[in-house]
């Protein structure tokens, strides 16, 4: 897998590049905080664990222990309690349904729709998050089963719409600008309704 540059922090980006579970956790955390901070979260968690960041290690923790790790300053997420629960549920699902192999979720997906279905079956991965992750896998990780762009929807197109399009600081700023414009359009449409 290529070296991702999603966070601007070399250690965090290296972990995301080398550890499929870390990449899934980063995507899971990408909610109600800055994208790059969400994807730094796995590195912070890895630093706080007594060993490598794996689904088995996280699933084996008592949920209250995991929440305590999320709350250590700087907190891993703005909502440490609920996000720790989601990460724990993700880890348990990966252990129980995928033999602890996070990459197995996408490694042998026959096509884009199957890949998206597998992702939406994971705790914390709704339709939009799954489409963004399909785009990230396709655009930056070489995971391109037939139909992946269609499964990713708008996020599979060229442009600067999500973390899937972030390759450096400049593209991060372009994605942020696109998201802000999208929110402004939605707010304007709601006001007109």
C-alpha cells in the first residue's frame, strides 16, 4: 500500500499506510471533528496501548478501559465516550466476523457494490462513510474492484470532496473549502424551504 499523507503528521500517516485497522478507525472517527484530527486518532490510541494497534488488542479491552484511553489529553475525539464504544464494537466485529483481519474486509471483494456492503456492515459505517472509504481505497490504496467508482458515488469522481482526495496540505484545504461550500448551500436551501 502506498504511503498516505492524510494528517500532516508522518508517524500517523505511516501507521495509516501500514495498518488497515488504523485506517478503518481513522475513517470511523471522521465525524464532527477535523478530518486530519480524526485520522491522527489511531496513532494516539496506538501510543496509549500496551502493544500494537490490532482489532484483537482493542476488542480485548474492557470498554471502560478503552474510553479512559480516549479521554487522556489530548482526547482522541471530541466525543470520547461514544467514539470509544464505536471503535470497540468495530474491533469486536473484525475479530468475530473477519478473524481479526481488517484488510480482509476489502481484500477479496468481487466488486464495488460488495465492498460497499461489507463496509456498511461494520459498526459506525453508514452509507456515506462507506462510500468515502471505498473512494479512499480506490483513489489512494489501489483497491479497485470493478464498479468501485460507482459504489463510491460522488466521492469516486475526480475533485476534492473528501479525505479520499487529500494527498497534501493544499488538497486538504481544497476539500475543506468544498465541504464548507456544501454546508452553506444546504443551509441556504433550508432557509428557502
